[in-house]
C-alpha cells in the first residue's frame, strides 16, 4: 500500500502548489481523496511533487490503484475526475479570484482561470496538443482526436440531454461539479451580458487557444436578436483580447447544442477576422462602415465604435436576411419545415472599434442536397459531414479523428503509386486531387500533398456555405438597406 500513500501525498502536494489548495484544507482534502479510493491503508510518506501539469501525479496514482485492484484502467477517467474535483477550489473561490484579478487586469484573469482549468485536468491540454494542426490556403485545419465525431443534428436540438433530465443539457451551469458527465472538475465564472446573468467556462475539447463558451444561466433556446449583438459587445468590452461569436440558431448550420443559449470564443484571432474587405459601404447618419468580406462564405463586417448603432445595423441586416428570398439562388426563408435563414455574428475589438462579422447562413435542403444546399456537398463528406458551425465559418476546420489514420493510408498509396482499393472508395476525390498535387512537387512528400488537398477542400466547403456565390449580390443586399459604396 506504500505506493498508494506516496501517490496520494504527491497528488496533494501538486494541488498545494498548483491548485491553490490552502494549508488548512490539506488534511481534509487528503481524506476526501482516500474516501474516493475506498479508504485504502495509508501512512504519510512526505513525498512531494514538482510536476506543473496533472498527468504525472495522476498517472502515478492510477498505476498504484490499478496494481492494488482499487479500480480498472477503463475507470481512470471517472476516478481522475473525482480525485481532481476534490482537490480543486470550490466555485465561490474561483469566481472571487477571477473577479478580483479581472478588476485589475482582464487578460491576467483569463490567463489564470485557463491555466487553473488545465492544471485541475478539466481542459485536457496534453491530449489536445497532440491534435494535428496546420495552416493551408489561408485556413487552419485541425484533426480532433479528443472529441467523438458528431453527425446527428437531431441530438443538437435537445442539447444532448441525458436520461433522467438532470442537468437539463450538457452546458447548463448545473454541470459544475456534477458526476453525470464527469464534470466534477468543471469550474465556471460569472458574467453579466446586456444585464443578464451568464457564465464563462473553458471547453475541454479546446479547438483553439483558450477556447471557451459563454452560457446563459437560464436553460433557454439559442436565438439571435438585437440583444445578442449587445451581449457580444459587452463580452469584448470586458475581454478585448478575446473574440466571441454566436452560432446560427438552426439545426444543420449551428452548433451541437441548440437547446441552450450560448456563445463561443477565445484567445485566438481566426482567419476570417483577418480577411480584408472586398467592398466597403456606408450610409448617411451611420458613423461606421459595412464591409463585404473577401472570404469564401457570405459575410458582412459592421465596424463601429458606437455599440448602439452597431447593434441597430446588425439587427437590420439580420431582419432583412431572415426574410430574404431568391428562388433562383435556392434561398427560401421559410416553408412548412420552418425558418431556414439565420445569421451567425462574431465580434473582435480593434483600433477601429467593434468589428462585428455577420455571417449569412441558410439550412435549406433539396432533393439533390438532402444534408443542405449550403452545407458541405456530398463529394466532401468523407472529410467533413458534420455541421459547418461558427468556428469553421471563421476558417478553423475541426476534422474528425478517424481521418488521421485513413489519410495516412491514402498518402502511402500515393507515394507508392498504387491504386486506391475498394474499401477506401470514399476518398477517391482526395486520392485523385492529392495525387496531382504530389506529382507537382514530389520532393515535399505525399503528406504535404494531402495537407494542401485538405486546405483546398475546406475552402470549397466554405464556398458551399456561401448564400451569395457572387459578392456583388452581397453589395446589392446592403444597397437595399440604404448603404452605398465608399
Ligand atoms: Zn441547458
């Protein structure tokens, strides 16, 4: 049992140094850990940990416990969550520390909170760092090995609720410390957005640097209205080093949780935020500028230092788009299946003021495109079939983990000059195009050709999502709202 005693002591020492575990709470926390482990024989060893991340002390505890038959390897996730939950600060202490720091320095507050969520093992950073990630054709492509592929848009409508109905959905604040989804290590902090109570938490899947979600304290459905633009502006007023955006509140083009109002943001400027303007427009009495972005999707960027006029213009764009019909382009605002047009707004703060990009989206389907006319077309589904949500629309693609192995095999075939076997028929487009790219620059290798091919496919997927394939139509859309080219 000495192994367990030493492992427990090391983990408690790690919590003292990294998780703000107070001296007065050490015995109490250690007893909680022993309780979780079923009260094994224990004697204090005085072992210390110098680790800066949880993998090492947790790994030692797992090995010792498995050796002693306390739990099996497949129970690691649950036991890790229980033990780290017991060693983490309670929510009030996290909120207080975050608020005190934010009052002086917002960036230091988010830095502290994010680091805390990594150190208490909620954000599985070491696993996320293993995800392949590269830039190609102006887009960022990642392969997410930590998250299961999500292909069922019906589940999104229910917010991925669990049997029993508590918590009501996967992002309700009731998940904080909850055993149901192993959320004992989840910690959240308070936000006030346009006068409403919201909270902020980091994502355990972390698609990009400090990826988090802002969530309404009430379990209320996703929606976008004028207040959404003010809430997003409030958020970047508090955290100007972050971007924040809201998914379109419709299935097939929105996020994985539609049942609960939330935004996604974080500490990385995504490719769309860096896109230049194809055209700039303004109108009398509007002090800002509306830009049609030089971007494969259909995006209008409203720039203004005045949040009220920003919200007014964005809401006008939203209202016009929600009712917009052009059958020749396949745009049908609503039919017997409900509403099909929606916007996805996302904001950054720059020297020019707020830059609110309003992405025009449609989830209409047709016989030819049963998954969506403005969704990734079928020839690309072997790479990406899931909804093209806010993050992808901004140029960061999260591709399913299965691709890593599958595309490695395709790359090997290309390099060897072998034909694509029947079982990989779904990759015939990738194989054909990547083979051509490879033959252009064979010295770079087939892996590089596959990466270029993925960048090209992601760009074409974004073009599929564009509701106006011709940017002059986006300019015309704004002209109909009284804007004129500058
Ligand atoms: Zn909820």
